[in-house]
C-alpha cells in the first residue's frame, strides 16, 4: 500500500484528543520528504501515510476520519516530485460500503506552505488567512453526503499557484493515491467527481482538461469549476493597483518559480523593492497579503510600464501558457460565476466557457446576478452538490448551455440544501461527528455517462 508508512493507517478512528501538538510546517516536517528512489514509482503511488486531526481554523477539533498520503506526481516539465493529499471519510464510516470519491481542489492562492490544505486544515495549524480554512465547512457538507473526499496540495511543495497544468497532474495523481489507499475502501471503478472554487476552480479546470490523456483509467463522471479565473493575464491587468492587487502579486511570486525566463525578466526590469515585495508574498497567507499589498501598482516598481512588460515575449509565453480552455474536458462540467464578481471578471469566465464549447465540451454554465466572489462559494454549494450528486449517480443533469439567474440560492431543492449545510456547519462548530447517511447519496455502479 505504501512506502515508509509513519502511522498505522488502518487502526480504528478515535475521538479527538484533548490536546494536540502544533503541526510542523511542511518545510520542517519529515513526512513531506521525497524518497531517494522517487523516479521508480508510478504516478499516484502512495509513498507514506499518516492519520491526522482536522480543526476549524486550527482550533475546533473535527470528528472526521482523516489521513494524509504522500504520493508521486510530476511538475510542469514532467519531472517526478511528491505532493500530499488529505483524504477523508465521514466519522465512523464503514469502508466496506461502496461510495464515490470527490477531489476537492481548495483555493490555495498562495506560495506560503501555511496555505497548503495539508497544513492549514490540521488542528493546531497557525494559518490564519489561509483560504482552505474557509472551505472546510464545504468539505464537511460533502462528507455528510457519504462521499469520500481527497483534498490535494495541488500547488506542489513550492506553492506554484497559477502555473499551467501542474494542478491537474497533482489532483489526478491524488485521486490515484486515494483509490489505492485501503482504509478508504475505494477501487479502480469508483466514480469520481472534481470540484473547486476560485483558484480551486482553476485547478479543477486543469484536472478536467488533462484527465483523458493523463489519467484515462479514472472514472471521472463530472467536474464543477466555480469562478475558475478564466484568464490570469486579464486579471493581472485589472487588479494591478487596486485593493485586491495582492492576488496578482502572489501569483507572480509563484510563477517566477516555475518559469525561469519570467524570473530573469523580473530581475532585469523591476526595481529591487518589488522583488522584496515578491519575497514577502512568499511567506504570507492569502488574506494577510490583501491589506499589505493593497494599491500596489507595478508601474511604480518597473523600469517600463506594466503594459509594456506584459507585451515582452517572455511574459506573453507565460500568460498564454497559463490560460486554460484549449483542451475540452471529456466529462460533463458545471461552471458557476457571479455576474458582478469583484475579483474574477465574468467576461473572462464567459470566454473560458466559450473556448470549451468551441472545443466540443459539454458545459452547463450558470451565472449568478446577486453574489459577490466569496459568498458565491457558500451560496452555490447546495446547487453544486446536487449537480455533482446527479453525476455521481449517473442521472441526467439537464441541458447544457448558459443560464443567468438572480441567485443560485433560489429553488426548493437548494433551500433544503442550505438547511442541511447549516446543520453540518453547526455540528462542526460544536465539534460533533460529521456522519454519513446509511447509504451514500449517489450510486457507485459505473454506467454510461449522461451529458
């Protein structure tokens, strides 16, 4: 099952302990170290496992069965590397009961290892401002459906937020690792769903695009990409100098790690002060960055204008490479986006969807008039899970195409879903067990996909 197992992964779950030590950050934690013979292992091979305890904001212990898997994957250039996924079951779940697997890509949106889900979701994690901590209730709602969940560190050990294709490789290899991890009770024919929002939606889009070629053996029946950025180049221009310019800064800090030509361009063309800002971005969580970098305009730190910098061949190559949508996902896909989103432009996501449709993908695209960026994550959760449950059960999810609605919160089915979501969140706040129904709310018998 694994190499170098650090704990007995198959031992029965126990209640959260009264006290938990502070977890080590990944750079200091031996669990994350790659074995010397990494290249001999197949993509998705489980190299090391351990049980972990999760907590809301690192404080409120969660009664969720959780393990972490170190597995083999690859980077942008197909060089073998390791990554970690946190795999979850409902509390007390019977692993002999068939269930689907959902790979939930968090909005890591940071370079600092304190933003990695494998660290930020753990009890005792000092990760205030890491977005995955805000997404744990959504993950809990998926577990309450009876689903198994994989939460990969899709940015890799270097936190390479925004880099092309890599999030897809790491997410798909995390699924492979989860399917081969005996305590989850999954198998090669387990139906799989992909789900992510914002930066996690972008990672989900990459995984959906690459799945047929990179991991054709996986039974991925549907993918949900919420507000999936669409075009990072456009976002750079729009956010530069605004209150939200920290998102663009941290993305540049990550991209320079993966694209050496970009790194050289920055060293040549920007002032040392901006390079210092990039270094600061590498050590801070996402929401720590927002006030610190608010209003920063690269024109003030560059030997040329931002527009001229973006026109340089080195920059154009990177910006073209990181734009998703060229390759059509082969599974049905749901995309949701706020019309008045203050962070992700609806026009960029419109264009992303149009690229998919032109390439032959089956896309249902729903635009929400009332929601801003972060609220749509929660407002759209019941709608998203209902669509995903239908896909996992191989039920018809309705027609493809684009709809613009006032709110994804409206509708009888969604209203019931919000009540259930609130109940799950209440149980998490009270440190009560997140349990599953007697049978997971989706069939796990693979059948012919319905688009």
